[in-house]
């Protein structure tokens, strides 16, 4: 599955990734990769837990899927959590 980073939390570092189906997956980045709004990410964005994800640069990074199939309101809520 592919998605685009729509928002990054300054509070907890989580990403809101809008998937190709128009829903959001909330991803905690576990490795030191620089990610910005607008970056493209692919991988298993629809399964809770640890996943290896692929950044558009070709770099593989560890991510932890906190939630998926979120609407925009839920994604914003989760990005504001500590």
C-alpha cells in the first residue's frame, strides 16, 4: 500500500499517512530517518504493530502502526496525544 505523509506531530513524532484509499494510518517512526510532509511511503500500512516501510528515497525504515483506517478527525486527535 502507498501513502503520502499529510501531517507530522510535534508532540509525539507520529505521522498521519493518507493512503491511496483516502483513509489515514498513524505511524510511529522507530529509526532515524528524515521524513517531511508530502513524502511518499509504502508498505503494510493496514496492520497494527511493527513494520518495515519504504520511503520514496529508497530507504527502508522501521515504523510502528498505531492505528489505521482512520478518518481525518481521528488522525488529528491521535497526532495531538502525548
